[in-house]
C-alpha cells in the first residue's frame, strides 16, 4: 500500500481563465495553486486596472468579482 500527498504545479491556461471568470462573477473567489508566472501575473494586473480587487498571497489569489458588467475602462 502506498500513502502520501503531492501538490500539482499550477497550470497557465487555467490560471488565466480563473482570473477572468472570477473577475466577472459576483462575490468573493479564492483561486488555489495559481501559477505565479510573469504572464499570469500580467493578467492579474490587467484586471486590477479594470477595477477588480485582487490579492495575491503565495499560491493563492483572492478575487472580489464585480459581476458581468462591472469592469471599468482602464486609464
């Protein structure tokens, strides 16, 4: 019998989509095992510029969704 635990590395495509979908949802979202690559963090920055409150904490990202029509035009 084999026992143990393991953690999968984050996935770039899923990390991008998780930010996008969480941003246009209503309410609070927690994304676990987020890939902290430069391009994924750039997506976070883009959505912050559209008014989404996003907190990055280690491999977890917390997003306060603004709803389907809640994004603001970036400056």
